[in-house]
């Protein structure tokens, strides 16, 4: 049996999850792709459940490790750019 998808949503952040849900509401087959981990409701890590956003935010497991951005235009100086890599995206690591 082959699976055919009506839609493919890349990124399981807040927007991607909502989009996938709405597209599938009418019975369409939707594939949601997220590069980071997903956790079953009974196994969400404590640092994500914690109301203090700094705990999950600074956990490198939930971010792209080598993503960087220039500090200023025409600058060679680059710093780590925090971009979530977990189901729920930035909302998961920012205590939202």
C-alpha cells in the first residue's frame, strides 16, 4: 500500500502544527516533517514543562547547533542564532 499525501508541511513549530491540523480537518492526508524530537504527552522533558524559559531555551538538544548569523551588515563576526528544532518550535522552548 502506498501513501499519497495531499499536503506536506515542513516544520513542526506552532504555525506548522496548526497548518497541518487545519489541512487535515477535511480528511486530507498531511505529512508533517520536523527535524527535532517529538515527545508523547506523558514523556515531555522537565525543562520544556518548566515555566522558566531559560531551561529549555539553552538546551542545545532543541536548537540547530551550527546555525549562525552576522552581527551587522558587512561584518565577518557571526554569533549563534537560536532557532528551535523540536515539535512545537520556539513555543516549546520559550515556555509558551
